[in-house]
């Protein structure tokens, strides 16, 4: 079973990760991981912390001559912005919308909840992006592509685009907010500028599409095996994500069934679908259509015009402190979303076609894809 662990604090020495269950002989590029890490750090609306960090991964085990060896892959990302615990003043005024208050109570840190801030910080997502990038390298060898893009920032929403993968990627790469529609991108940038000026923050949503996914990933047989449930878990675990949607789930909930479900048709001996409102998953199993998932983020909780709070040491009403902060992180979250989806798809792919080596996985997959293509030979 493919699984991972992360450890490390926002201002500790480093973030650490272990990816276990990864097959041998997958080409792994540290440069490519670093490029994707740079995308997480970028995106319009980020704050000064991201200008201080320049994330570089070190792969310290599980790689032999540029390819995975089958052993656990150990990863390290050093923090440039480090704190010595002795020099950090205690924090006793919790910020609304953060883990500060609930974490201080839960772990008994009412006199100083710095340890809660350190681990709850989205800095941890840098390691998840690195792990997801490695999963994307396995998927690429199986001709599966995962692409994340920003759909909405505040009240501004991009129109639906039906583009081939390369074109979608090209447009996203050109946009400061990782949105594939250039006109909407400009409007989003203006909205972020306005929020910055007024000291406010924004949320939004991103979409992740998995192209060329084979049918049969995930399973209906057990609640934990369902692919939609697994995607929702991993997307919801990204800090700030408050809702997850599979396909047209939200719109579909307001429509009659005849306008939601996707007809099953046959074309040149192959079963095809009339539409993809299910987002590529039925009964917890991928159905061969692109997998489409969306995640919705609340606005950043750290505010320059702070909300009221209470000093936990004294019980005195005190405005929440402002700690340097991003104004809007939906583009960065889309990169994290792409990573976590890549992990879930890679995990499900290995369950179905799994083996110790990449060539064996590719062989199983090729056989299965061919079988699906010529279901009704003429
Ligand atoms: C990539 C990324 C960067 C973030 N940066 C900040 C930030 O600079 N300031 C902030 O207040 N929240 C930031 N957040 C959001 C908080 O981490 C998050 O809202 C907080 O930990 C509480 O978790 P919850 O929103 O899931 O309840 C960021 C989130 C992500 C995904």
C-alpha cells in the first residue's frame, strides 16, 4: 500500500517526508520536484514568508541512479526561516479561524501555543507537494496526467473551458493566479489588489482534473476503498479547504436525475459516455472518464484589521495579533490539490495494477486498457 508521513514545523530545521510502497524503476527528477515546489511558493497574493523561502528538496533514500529503488523514499526540505524556541515570545492571544485556540486547549498550551501554530501552518504542504510530484512521475509513465487550476477567487469565477491537457497547462502557467482564462485572471488580480489595500483577505476554489485515468480505480466494496471518499479526505486535509465537490455534485443536487446522470453509449466497439457530470467516478470506482474534483477555500484567517480575541493568560479582551500573512492562497492550494490527487490516484493505480516494478505495472495497464477499447469488436 502506498502511504506517506510528514514531520516538521513551520520554523523548525526542516520538513521531512517518507513515501513508502513506491515501485522500483520510476525515473525521478529532483529538478522537476523543485520546479513544482516553486509553483506552490508562487501565485499572486502570497506574503513575505514565501519570498524568504526557496524550497529545494533533498532525496535522501529510495533512489538509485535517478530511478526509484522500491525502498522508502526519504525527503528533506530545509527551512531558511528558522526560529530558536528560546528567542520566541510566548503566544497567548489566539487568532480566529486558526488552530490556535482549539489546539491550545487540546494539548494544554494555553500559556504559549507556539507549538500549535508551528505544526498547523500550511508550510507542511510543501512536503506534500514534493511527495505528490513523485507520484506524478509514476502517473506520467502510465500516461495519466493530473492538472490543477484556479476556478474562482472571491466572487470572480472563470468560465468553463473544455481544453486539451497541453493547452490547459500552457494557459495556467501564463496566469499569475494559475487560472486558465486570461481575462478572468486579470479581474482576479485586481480583486486581490483591492483586498490587499483594504487589509482584507480572500478565498476561492480550484479544480483538479485527472486525464486518461483507467476505469476500475477505487472500489464500492468498502467505505474506505471508495475513490471519491479518498479524494475528499485528502483534499479536505489541505488547510483552508472547507468543501469538496466531485464532478457536478453541487449543481446536480438541484436538478432532476435525467439532467445529471451520464448516458452510456457505444462507439466503434468501445463503451463511451454522453457527458461527464459524475466527474469520472460512479459507485466509488473510476469509470474511465476524466476525474474532476473541486475544493473550496475559506478566506485567509489572519487579518490586518483583526477580529476580537481574548488573552488566554489573563482573560482580557485583546485584538487578534497580525502575523505576516498571505492575502489569498488559492493558486498555491491548487498546486497542493494537484499533489494530493496525484497521491490518491497513484495509490489506487498501484492497488489495481500494482507490482514491485514499473515495467510490470505498465504491462498490466496496457493489457487492461486494450481489453476496454475492444469490448465489442466488429
Ligand atoms: C498554501 C497555503 C498557505 C497559507 N498561508 C496562510 C497565511 O499566510 N496566513 C494565514 O492566516 N493562513 C494561511 N493559510 C490558511 C491556514 O493555514 C488555515 O486556514 C489554518 O491553518 C486553519 O485551518 P483550517 O482553515 O483548515 O481550519 C494558508 C493555507 C494554504 C493552503
